[in-house]
C-alpha cells in the first residue's frame, strides 16, 4: 500500500499545465513570423510595382490629379492592414519614399534617362501584437522595409506638373540638360 506522500496522481496534469504556455507562445511566434514574412513579400511586390511605374512615369490606375499620385495608387492596392495600419501588429500605415541613388552631387544632378530610381516602402511590425497589444512590450517593434530600383525610361522633370511622384531630394538635370 502506497502512502499519500508517495502518490503521483496528477503529476502529468501539472507538467502539462507548466509546458503548454511555452508551446503556445512558440507556435504563435512561428505563425507571427509567417505573417511578418508575408507582409515583407507584399511590400516587396508593392515596391517593385511602384519602381516600374516611377521608371516610366505613367500609370493608368493612378488618380488623375493630386500630390504624390503614385503613392496614393500603391496604397490603394496594398493589403488593408498595410494600407490603413491601426492593428496590433501594424499600428501605422506604410510609408513610401522615392530617391535617385546616384544623386550624390551638390546640387543633385541626376534624373536623366538611364539613371536609377529607388522606391522604399516601410512600416513597423510589432511581434506577437495580438497577445501584447500595440505598446505592452517595449522594444517589440521592428522596422520592416522593402525597396526596388529600376532605371528611368524618361527624363524626370522636377518642374513638371504631370509627375506621379516627388522624390525626397528632387534632382536637377546636369548643366546643358540630360543627354538624348
């Protein structure tokens, strides 16, 4: 006959209760990693589309007027969580920036046909946001960004009102204009 002290009834249940929270966090973390990688892929696709449109400076789906029409269009085709933000994982919408990577001269002299145009799309991602809320775990946010670079097929004219985008540092054509 066993004494009451030596009985192990319920030991399995206690071990299960101790291990399950760690397993759930691990499983939910893997799922969240997949979600973050999915958003990264979406942002890469959006950056590529934006770079292509910026390279040709022509877009049939863009709004007819207004500032930064290309960004408006790209945000309109983005998944809703990236477009609007406001969720535990993505509290702020994506931001889109345009630049001319060869634009290192002072004053900048690029924007000619053949020069690269770079589009960068970024936002913050909060890991396990559905468990912790937007700010419950300080430092749980990480910036995710994607960029794409393509060569201009037409000269970029910073004074033109028909431009679909405005780069962070607008270029000025070289003295004498862009080569033909």
